[in-house]
């Protein structure tokens, strides 16, 4: 059914009141919109059409969850990682580390380009004896990846306590050890971290730059992503020195270090 902008909200409220199980809005020219309202099969379709207008369509029941899951396949990221949707049992190819992920949370999984940039950089910069800090851990995929690659110690934090709880569950499922806390890099002891990974917004990467650089041990590096091409210059400006620029489609990342570090590259 069609509606204008002035009556749309009232119409949507009435459809919900009649027991709609979902409503889809599509914009039309001249400020109008098309509404598609879904109802259970036992709803009185004739009465609904008589009240609201439009036309009635019958659709056979579909398992939308199963259909959505069928569209997600495992993917190889970098040279070491194999990301598998959590409802599948695909084994990792030889030489790759298997990580279960939930593709429904795009920014918390390896299906997002920014996360892939971080994973590929972790492969290059992490060493077995390192202490790794994951800032803005989200689903903890970067923490899990570091732990599976043999980091000596992995610390992860997020400002959202709900995210920390979710991350803790993912860490347990992966069978690795990660020290999780609610907070950010300002709580980290100076000079104590060998590698920082941060899949965060451009604004957060800029605001946290002093804390990141302060936290790095001699020879330490920061891997940061989560921002798009137009934001990259502002992020780079916040750091003493950029060792490497990362790019995948519209997403960008950096590998940075402190200019006060005279120990050379890793």
C-alpha cells in the first residue's frame, strides 16, 4: 500500500496494532512511500485490505534463517586464517588456523574488510613472545587470532560491557586465554605492549593515539583499521610515524610506531 509522509507513521502504528509481524518501507517519488506489511496466515486478510487498502499476497512459509546461513561460506584471510561461520563444521585447510565467527555481526567478523586488514597485519607483525592488546575488541576475533598464533599474552578491552561479555563467550568457545576488561587503552601501563590491534573508528583512533603510543614497548607497533579512505589522512596525522598503510576496497588501516623508539623495525 502507498502512503504520504504525513500519514505514514500513523499507518505504520495501526498496522503494528493489527498484529503485523514486520513492515518494509520503500521510498517513492514526491515524498510518498510503499509499505509492505506481513501477517501470520491466520490473519483476516480481507478485513485488512478493506481497512488499509492495497492488495493481498499469500506466500508459503520460509525458513529465512536457514536461507541466510546457506549464503555464508568459509573464507581464507591472509596466509594463516580460515574463518568459518559458527553453524558449519568445515575443517581448516593445511597450514591455516580455524576461527569460528558469526557473519551476522559484520564489523565483528572477518567478513568485513577492516577486520581482514587487521588479521593480515597481525600475521606480519606478531611474534610468539609478544604481549598483544586488542582495543575495541567487539567479538574478540582479533584477540582469538593473536592467541591462536601463539602470543605470549593477549589483553582485550571494550567500552561496552555487553560486548565484553560476548567476547568472553567467544574466547571460551575458541579455547584460548585472553584477559578481558571493560575500558580502554588509558588503563594500560606505559611501555608494556608489544603489539596493539585496534579495529575502531577514525575518531577513536585519533583520540586514543597518545595512549597507544605511550603503551607501546620499545620496538612495538600499532595496527589500526576501521576507517574509510577520506578519513585516513586525519588518522595518520595523529601518529608520530607510519610504517605501513593498509588498504582493501574503501577501507584503510595503518601500522604505526612511536618516534621516540630508536630500536628499529620489527
